[in-house]
C-alpha cells in the first residue's frame, strides 16, 4: 500500500520541510529571486513551532530567515485569502524591517527585508492579469518606475494555481511550483530535472512516515478546516437570517420587498466582514439588486478571492 504523503502546502508541513533544511530554503529563495546573486547561507530565525500556533486560526506559520549578508526573508505558504490581504502582508513585512533596530540604533544598520509569499489561490483575477503569476513589488516612482527608492522592502508573490497553469517562472521556480501542486503524482515528479525538488520530495516522504509529524499536521489541517467552516457557517447563518427577516418584512410591507431588503443588509454585513468597508457604488448595487442576485452573490462570498469576483458576470 502506497503511503499517503503530507501536503507541503499545509503551512505546518511547509515550515517543517524548509525550516529544518536551510539548503532547500536557499534553493527556493534563489528560484524566486533568480535575477539576484544567489544566496549561499540561510539561517532560520524562528524554527520552533509553538503548540498554540497549530490550533490557532486566522494565522500563517511563516518562516523568518537570514542570509549571509544579513538580509531577512519572510516566507509564507498561504492557502486562503485574508480580509485586507495587502495591508496584512505590508504590515508584517514592515514589522520585520523595524524589528532589526533597538532604540537609538543607526538606520544604516537596517538590512533589506524580502517577502516571499506562495499563494494557493489567485490574488489578481482581472482579465488583463491572467497572463502573469509571478509578481515582485518594490518602492518605485510612479512616473519613472525604473527608479527604485531603495532595497529595504520587496514582496514577491507567486500565485501557484496560475503559475502551474501558465508554466510561469524560470526552470527552477517552475520545478518548485510543480512540486507544491503535484507532489503526489509520481510520474510528474520523475519528469523534474532539478535536484532540490527531489530532495524536498524525499523529505516529504520522511516527514510523512513520522507518526508525530502526521499527528501535528492533522491538528493544523483541522484548525484550518474549522476556520473555513466558521466562514461558511457565518455565510449560511446570514442567508437564513436574511430569509427570515424577509418573511417578517413580507408580512408587514410585502414579502418580496422585505426579503430583498433583509438579504441586502445581511449581504452587506458579510461583505464588510470579509473585504472591509463598501464603496457607495457597491452599496447602491446591493440596494437595487433582486433577491436572486443577492442569493447568488451570498453563495460566492466564501470562495471569492476579492470583492470584484463576488459580482463578476452579473
């Protein structure tokens, strides 16, 4: 019987895989930042995984590493999109930069901070963004983007499903993407001619054979599943409450009109909870929608990567 391999996209497994193998972590960094001189030494600054982190919801088990020049790397495997996603990512990157200094230290002591976020979802969903899956954001001038303010902050994003579909990135990065998306497909893995991926696959086999690691991976998977269930329950509760309020309103002012108003109000609450404050345009759209449109949009909330995706094709 073939052994079921642990999923490297489980952020606990991801941190075990790369946090205990700095050579593989350096290979991943070099694949993402192939235009830069290669990193040769990586020290993991937070190798320990606290028990409370495994059961914690709405968190990501990030890796914090440092290279031989003192540059720091915030490396995350993200399997779901948070509300205010860009704000959260920018905050943790800036905090990693600020934590290098104590009070009174010279700013010249600061070393660049590089974020590498591997996303198991599509962050950029507009039609004109479908041909790109590997992104690098830096502080640059709007009018002259070739002019960079400095090297202090950089955020690299790889949309794994899209990168896999497009075959995006250099050969090394494409191999890592294939590993993260198809690690259980033996034939696919045999076709990869990139030694670090084969080393990572062997580590996954070793981790999968360890009973305690499998148990902890299940604990983490359960926490993530519970988080998703909570979001789904909130959506369903909101829909049911909207229907009930609609029935109540219907007895007083007309069933259909009341149902639409209640659904619109509840949908607005769920959208704010997921994506933040709504613009006047979105509020007007909710107010003018039919009950069928409101129910369709409510069904999309849980899986939509952004607000635009909730209303697409409507």
